[in-house]
């Protein structure tokens, strides 16, 4: 983070966060800077599985050159506070793709904050975020798309879906579009729900125990997010951590 003073809930980007937990990690390390050269294709697999009680703030500043691509896979599930941010600037014909799972239980606050700056024409971005919260956990997704006046033919999308497993759990989504160009395609969608009782009943009637049935439905909820991680060992590690976290929630 560049600011030294501890944020408050008056800051939109911190409205739903755990400020007390953030204070234990503040100000944290400087943002990681990622530069994608023009025409380059890069991937990033980020697994945030800090130990219980830790506070983690991981900030990223990304610049994608003309025609470049960055594909990010994120599993954010560790710590009392697990906060991951991306501030991305896209040049002409650049592409940014994010597939993320946020999994929280107990009293965790698990959050993702993204700012997509479409600075030049014909750039694209796609964000798919799935969140699961149990106990009294909070999952947050704050996603802003900014389209500059000259960034015509921008194509940007956000999709957020959250699953709440207990009455005390919560999920917050704040999609925000700031568009100054007039020839763009920008879309966002957000939904928050619970596990399908009919599906749970059907699986129980076929002999699955309640915990196993819940875990299976939750795995299906985040299915596909990590399937295209190129490194098979990394893909298996993501799947194993996600499965363990989901089993712990059920």
C-alpha cells in the first residue's frame, strides 16, 4: 500500500473489511508490480492460505502492454483477514482475465478488490469470482471498471456469485462502472444464495451423508475455476487446498 495511515470504513475499498485485523499487518509490503510486455502472454497462480489468525494484505499493480495477456487464478482462503487487490492498466488490444474463489469460515474476512483501468481502445477483461462463507465469515468483492474517454471498443465483464452456509455468514459485492467512452460493452452480475435443499435431499436419498453432500455441491459451485491452470502440479495443489477448506466448512 502507498498510504501509511490505517484506512477506515469511510474508504469505499475498506467498507466491509476487518480494520482491526488489517492493523496487525499494516502497512504491509509494497505492492507487487507485474509488467506484461506488448504481445506477451503471462499467467499467475496465487494461493493465499495463511495460517489461522494471521492478517494478509497482498496488493498487485499490473501493467499490460499492447496486445499482451495476463491470466490470473486466485484461491483466497487463509488468515483472519485475507485481502488481495489488483490495480490493472490495459493498453490497446490487451486482455486481463481473473478466475477467483474466496472461501471463508469462522470469523474470517476474505476479500478481493479489483480496479480495471481500460486506458486505450479495444482492450478486454473478464472476471469470474465465486465466494463461499460459513459461520460468521465475511466474503467481499469490490470490482471497479474504468473506461477512459478514448478507450473505444472496450469489452469488460464481471461475474460474482456467493454461497452462504450459515445465518451469520455474509457476502458483499460492489460492482462499479466508470465509463467515459461511448462505444463499449461492459457487463456485471452479482447473486448471493444458499445451497439447494432439494439437491441435498436427493443426494441424501442416494446414500450420501450430509457433510459429503454439502462438500460435493460446493465443489461443483467453484468447478472450472482452476481447470485451465497449465501446471498440473499447481492445479492439483489448488484443488487439494480448496477441497480441504470446503470439507472443514461442512
